[in-house]
C-alpha cells in the first residue's frame, strides 16, 4: 500500500508490523487502511495572474498636486501623509481604545492559545492521583454449620497513582489539527490587521467629513453675513426711493435661506464629532476639537503597490489564504479518520494500609496497555465526510480567487476615482474663483449704479453654489486618497512610528509603471 500524500507536504507513516499473535488483526487493519488511502488537496493558494496594470487606460495626475509612486511594499501609517497632528493623535488613541480592535486582539489571543491546545495532543498526558480512606471490613464465621458475618477490624487504605496516556500520531491527524489551529490564528491576525485598516480609514473619514462640514459652515456664515449686509443696503435704498420692494423681498428670502443652511451644517459637524468619539471608544458628549480643512495637507506622493505585490499585503487576501490552509487541514483530518487510531496507557501506583508499607516495594501496583481502534463499517459516513471536506476546499479556493480579483478591482476604482476627484476639484476651484470675482465686480458696479440688483443676485447665487461645491470637491480628494490606501491594504503598524513609505519599486519587466503610465 502506498502512503497517502497530504496537503502539508508530508507522507503518512505506515503502522509497524504486527506482533506475533496479532497477525490476523494486522491483516484486517491493513485492509481497512488500504480502503482509506487517498490523496488530500495540495497546499498553496491558487495561481491568480496579476494584471500588468490596474486600469486599462493611462492614469493622468500630471495636472494636479498629487503623483503616483509605484512600490512593492505597503505604506505604513499613511495618515501621517496628511501632516495633521490632530489626525495622528486620534488614530493612535483609536487603536488603543476602540472596542472592535480590542475584541479582535482578544480573538487573536484566543486562537494563539488554541494552538498550544492542539500541540498538546502530540505529547503524552500525565496525571496523578492520591487518596486515603478509613473503613471496617466484615468477617465471615461459622457456628454449628451456620455461617454468619461479624464486624472486622478498622483499617486505613493509602492510595497513590501516576497514569500516562499517549496517542501516537501515526497518520498525522493531530498534526493536521495543529496546522488548522495555526491557520485559524493567521485568519484572526489578518482580521485584526483589516480591522486596524478600516479603523484608521473611519477615523480619517470622520475627521475629513467634520473638517469639510466645518469649512462649509464657515462659508455659510460668511455668505449669510454678506446677504444680511446687502439686505440692509437694499432696505436703505428702498427708504430713499432708489429701490423697489420686490428687490428687498427677494433679498430677504435669500438671506433667510442662507441663515437656514447654518443649522444643518452645525449638525453635520456634531455628527462627525459624535462618530469620531465612538471610534475612540468615548461617549458622544466628549468635546473633541475638529481640525480645519486647511490644516489637512493633500498627500503629494501616493505610494501605490504594484499589482504583483498586492496579494502580499491585503489583509482580506491573507485571510483567504489562511482559510485555504484550514480547509486543507480539515480535509487531511477527514482522511486520517479513515485510518486506525492507537493508544498507549501506563499506570503505576501504591496501595497500602500503613504509611510504612506505602513506601515498601511490595505495595507497588502497575499496569501497561495498548489499544487500537479502526473503522470497519459506518455506512460510508467517513468517506462522505472526506468528500465534503474536499468540496469545502474547492469552495474556499474559488472564494480566494474572487477575493484577489475584487482587490484588483477596488484599487482600479480607487485610482480612477482619485483622478476624477482631482480633475473635478480643479474645475470647481476655478469656478469658485471666477464666481467670486464676478460677484465682487457686480457689487462694485451696483454700488456705482452701473448695473441692476438682478445681476448682483445672479452672481451671488452662483458664488454660493460654487463655494459649497469647491469645499465638497476638496474634501472628496482627501476621502479618495484614504480610499486608495484602504484598497491597497495599507494600515496600522505601531512599531513603524511615523509615516514610513516604501522606496520606489525597481523596474519590472512586466508590470513596472512610472507616473502617468497605465494604471
């Protein structure tokens, strides 16, 4: 019978030769083992071809303040690229106090402890017991042919035993359980990393959204103040007879609408602060200073992982690869269940009625035994269980490929969104600048009597709309930068300290790209 191969690269060992007197049992077990010989799934993640570029068309960021820097390593502490001490402090605080992160760390500690539990099955187990009892025996007597029982003497019984039990892992079942435990720990470790990535992104989004809402609130207040000032001017001109009542009413409506936009923006700032407090593990009444949008610098250099290195740092891909190892180990366990299981036991102890006799060699008790249990017939349940484990391995393998493809898609989407946000902001900023200049010119011409109020009204509405749109577009650029780092799997590395981006990747014959190349 050939040894079965298993996904961890080792070959199952054959059981030793049968001792004399157990030849028939050995033949029977050999038949059972031969029936169970099968090849398990081979280890390793499926080969998913890395694309030469993330996007089919070139990515062009030459017109904006950002550039792509291709690398083969992840960007650690990427949030430091925003150069905001407040953001850095909030993320550091969140990593220490966030309940979800603490739960993920506890889950990882549990899985690491279970590795030791599985490894304990490879070693003999030793136990000890001791006891003392006091009792009276009954004696049997005879009187004229009639038997009777009378109380005997009091006696004490001292007992002490040491027992040893060992299950030789002949067919590697326990080793497979250890492999599965290690893989589950790897899943928990990847899940913790992913939780850290998502937490850093959530804190960054809360700060960016809060800063953008604060900027919009400041702009709304300025616009409302300017509207109120223009309203007072129109009211004065109406009293002097230089303006009609319709213009005054229109400006009153615009002023009221501008003031009405302030309260919702205040609520947006509060909502962002409440969300940030929850991420930091604090109650919503905590007073958290919200940085300004101007204090956040747009990362000028975006270290972006090449497609060939993406799978090595995305935590979800790492978790999917660990799931494959778990599935392979479970298939190995199901295969090992088709083989006999061995057990060796040994007991040694003492039994004596006095303390002196307890240490006498003649009071020693011992036993030594060995056992074997082999499946003979179970209605095909064990073979069906093995087929189910192999099918599970196939399903997990397909899920791994899907995870990798989704990772490439998410990075491609993030890069394209980054380009779109940059282009949109440039146009929005130009529109805001032009609208501001047009409004100032219209107000000056109105004061000089060279134009009517309708022109000023149109210019003011356009400026208000362009101002809000420019602030939103600016915040979106920050959010899209965060989304790119999340798609790349970059995240929290507490041992890295400050931001440490990877060096530029060396040219690669198939996938190396320079800024502006297809991405």
